[in-house]
C-alpha cells in the first residue's frame, strides 16, 4: 500500500523549504538599506562621506517637515477614543440622541462603559447637527405619542429624558409641523 503524498519525504522537504523561504521573506531587512550598505561598502572613503552628508541633510529636512505638521497629526488617538467616537456617531445617527445623552450612554456601566475621557473626546469631536436630532425626536414624540408641544419640549430638555439644550429643544418645537 502506498503512503499518502503528504507523508512522503519529498513533500515534507518541499513544505520545509517553502516555510523557510516564507520566514526569510517576512523577516528580511529593508531592501533599500541593504542596497545602500552594498553601495557604501564598495565606494571610496570620499564618496562614503558624501553619502553620509546627504543622509544627514535628508534627516534634517524630514525633521523640519515633521515640526511643521499640525499637533493632531503627531498625537496618536487611542483606539478606545476612536471606538467611543464611532459609537457616539451611531447613537446620533440612528437614535437621534443629544450630546449629553450620548455622553451618559458612553460612560454608563449599563451602557458602553467607556472611560470619561474617551466619552468626552467622542462628544467633542463628533460634528453633528444637534438641533436636527432634537427635531427628529420631537417629531417622533408628536407622531407616536400625540404629545403637546409643551410636553415635547419638557421631554427634550429633561435630565431624565432626552437632555437636549433649551436652544435645541426650542428649535425643534419651532420647526414641528
């Protein structure tokens, strides 16, 4: 009886060679750096100094360009802050929540459980039309619950309700049809 092909010596050897080649390609050094080293090794001492000077000038130019970059580009935003921002956008978009209600939902132990700093980052960096969200909530209350304008306003600004600002709530009431 013949052995299956994957138990034969030639197949095992082929797999080993493939794995070694794969590891070598993944852990190989920077090709540009290797090429530069090869060029520098064969170049005369004067050329080596010229190459080193050129590299220093390039490094200085790169540092100056980095110094002119805006501060936000230099600072890495933590993953959790980005996640809080994405979640805040979802709440604003789908549930038409207010800024304060989103913050509370993000930090709540019964909600998302984000740290206060991440939640604050999210609401500070979420560009949204909060008045439009208040209007959408107001329309929802008017259509589904047949509430009066004053009751809708109270619900929109309530700390136990929607937590919109008085200005946002008034905009919603003024634009209800």
